[in-house]
C-alpha cells in the first residue's frame, strides 16, 4: 500500500425540476457574444442525453 493519503470519492447527482430552464450564465460569455446552446428545460436536456445514450442500443428478445 502506498504511503500517500487515501482519497474517497462520492458521486453527487442533482436533477432539477422538469420545467427548470437551463441557460448560459452571463459571465460565461464574451462581451457581445452569444451562447453556444439555446436555453432548454431540464426535461429536454435529460431526454436528449437519454436518447444519445440509448437510441443506438440494439434490443433483441
């Protein structure tokens, strides 16, 4: 065992309410710049991530 100090990681998940709007914070933009992504609700974001992860999955019974 290494003499280095042990570290532990704990995952933290926060799911916003489905109608929570997600958008770029003003300090994340250059002056006069526009966001890379359009605002979306938490539900839209979760659906897009779910589709990206599972739409290519092949299900055989």
